C-alpha cells in the first residue's frame, strides 16, 4: 500500500512538473509570436503611412504649382517590384521610355502635375492591343503637336483632349524627320519624338484656321531648376497667371542609380514651328483666352494689324461700282467692318445689328486686348461685356445693347449658303410652249419654281433672288416655307455667302413657274 501510495504521489509530482514545463514553453511561444506580429504590423503601418501621405515625393505638397521629379522616388525593394511589373509587358521594345498603366512612379508623377498643366500632360492610349496595352505620356504643346518619347512617337494613339473629348494622334512625320536630322548635333534628340494630333481647328475668321499654343516652352535658365536644389530639374511649372511652362520631359532612365532622365525642351527651338510660345519672349505679353475652364494663349497683335487685315477682307467682298455688295452699303469704316463681321463670323453668321456695338467697344478698349476681334468677342474680354455692363454700368449705353446680350446674340443667326446648296437654288428661264410666258425652272432637276402666291390668304409672298457676278440666277422660296429651325434666317447676302452680285431683290411667280415680276 505504501509502495502504491508512494508511486501515486510520485506520479502526481511528475505530472505537475510536465504541466509547468509546457506552460513555460507556451508562454515563450506566445511571446515570440506576439513579437513577430508586432514587427509585422509595424512594417505594414510604416509602409501604409508613407504611401498614404499627402506630401509629394520631393517633400512638398501635391498642390504646389511646380512639378519636381526627384532622381529617386522609391526604395530598392519597390524598384524590384516595378522591374518585375515591367518584365511582364512586352508590347514595346524599349522600357526606358515607356510608362505602363501599372507604373507606380508615373502615377505619382500624374498626381503631382500642377493644376495649370493638367490638360496638357496627357496619357496616350494605344488602341491596337486593347485595354491591356501600354500607355505613354505626352506633352501637348500646341493643339496638333505632342512631345513624347521616341518609342511612343512611332505608334498611333488616342487621348482625352480637354473640351473636345477623345482625339487621335499619329506619328508626326515632318517634325520627327526634322528631329532625326539634328541627332548628330544633339545627343538627347534620339530619345524624343513627336505625335500629330487632329482636334478641330480653332477659327479666327470663317475661313481662317489656327492651331492654339497650349504651353510656354521654358528658356533653359535657372528657372528650369528647383530654387532650393539647383541640381533638381523642373518638368512643369505655373506662371503668375497660371500659364503652364514646360522645362523638361521625363523619360525612364537606363541608369540603375536614377529612375528618370530629364530631357531639356528649350534646345528644340530649331525644330519646333514659329507658332510655339516661349517663356523668355512670349510669357510677359501673351494674352489669355478661355472657353469654360480651358485656357490657351496667343502671340499679341495690334489694333493697326487687325484693321489692316479687316480692310483686306473688305476688298475681297467689295464688287465693282454699281454691283450689290455689303461694304458698299455703308459709309464709315466701323459700319463696313461691322457688316462684314456677319459674313466672316466663324461661329454661325450672327446677325449684323449687334456687331456694331461690339466692334466699337473692341476698338475703344484701353489698353487694347491684343487679340483678333472674334477671339475677343467669344473667348476674351468681350465674352460677357454687355452682361457685366448691365450690372456695373461702366460703359456708355448703345442702342440695342439689351438685345445683344450673348444668350440672344449667339442664337440669332443668318444662314449662308455653301456651293452645293446654292446649286440647288440656281434657276434658268425658258419660253412657254405658246410663247406667252417666261417659265422658271431649277437647273439641278428641271422642276418649276413654286408659286409665290398664297391663294388661301390671297397674299403674294415673293421669293428672294440673287444674280451673282457670274450671271447665275438663284431663287429661294419665301421665308414662310424656309426651315428656320434648321437653318436660321435667310437673306439676300446669305445666298451668295456675302460676295458681291449684279443684282438682288424679290421675285414673283405664278402657277407652273411662270414669272410675274422681278423687283
């Protein structure tokens, strides 16, 4: 019994000893696990904190007006991730100058673009391979010119053109050829290329188009580097009045120590066209124009230059003595120019009556705006001039000012015929079979001209006619049958698109195209 008791006691002691040992082991294991978890969460927190910071990689706030691209944006561990991501894409041969949609560095750069340059630093999408294709970045320096990397300049792209939507861009053959010819002189030129975009043209007059400058190309001086770090290139900056200034174009670097290479843009002066604006010569004087939130700049002109151009237009639309022409109907220059504005208006041939009010204000503005009349009227100081005057009374009132507010003025237009429409209204005259009447027929299909007499109303509503300088006779049915909703008002000068004519007036027709009279 004693032995048994002793054995039982010894067994209990052994069991307690084992439990104590297991507890110690479990405590040590738990401590190790807790320490590991703490380290893990510390690292995750550190990474999360750095990635979610609102400060840009250069230590400045993302809202700064200057975009600085540091030579090192990532740690070595992150660089390995980027390299692995790039290795998975093989759409382009040269990864040094291509930015993929998954490129973390470029996403940081995109977010750091200053607000004034958001519309001009564009993402270029290659369509051929679908959504998974690489995208490139480009700098829209003019409506039709994009600076990008050489590899990117060999493909067709689409991009979002602010104010218009999706626009196509293709390799710019002329500029790329010109750039290739300078490679021996400029070692970096082989790394850049150009794309040619095709957005709608900007019209200064009805038949005069221009391409608008979107940025000022930097001068290459001290302003192209960070004022605190003179070795740090600036890519994009904003001027005092939010003018985007482009100094360098960022390309991925083959150098493992530097993730980006900065290509200076000021040395492209011998390649870019003369219409490009430059920081050093144009920034202080270029007037700004705008449409909604979109802005562009133009090289200034003078009142003397604009009126010389207007006089050239007047000469073009003035016929010989005795002919019918718009300028001949007015005596003074302002009256002639205002009447001609209806003809050369690029935004719908708005009616003449209000142009006189606006054109006088355009000429009298001090200092002179420095832009062409229609740019001033629709995108410059004249955009809401009369509305502002209604509130602040800073201009002398003119007759019909109230009816010339833009919401009225922009919707009251005159329809001007093009060649094809004019051909449909050309008529010829022939004798009736009995030789007693003149019959008018449309030359395009031999239909007789419809009667101008309204039997129900017992009223004669004559048609318009114009006899042009080539002795072609055009007839347009009375305004009662004219589709005003579609075309707007029609009048004599609109039939010949404002050009001079031999005669114009009213024509009266009876049944079966018989001519009753011409006034």
